[in-house]
């Protein structure tokens, strides 16, 4: 019989395996052009705006904020803070 910590470890390993499979599936959808992750971004913020991004998260506003460190590399400008 497994000890409680061993049972928890087994559950975590199983959950991690499921998550890896889901990430692989979603990644393939992005590569195949069937899923556009840009549609899940509600706000683009500069590093200086990260606190406002966390506040929106706490308030349940928006779906996802992305911090833009380098606009040229990201191919996008941050939204106004």
C-alpha cells in the first residue's frame, strides 16, 4: 500500500503527464494554423505596467495580459497603461 505522500506524488505525475499531452496537442494546433493564440490576449503591457496587469487578474478583468519587453521582437506594441 502506498503512503499518503506516495499517492499524492502519483497523482501529480499523472496530472503532469496529461498536461504535457494537452500542451503538445495545443502546440500542434498552433503550428498547423488551426489555433491562433493571439486571440486569447486581452492586454499587452510594458514591464512598467505589470502591476496593473496583476490587478486586472485579481479583479477578474480580461483573459490574459502579456508583458512586452521588446516591441520589435514581439512584433507588437504595448497597450496604453
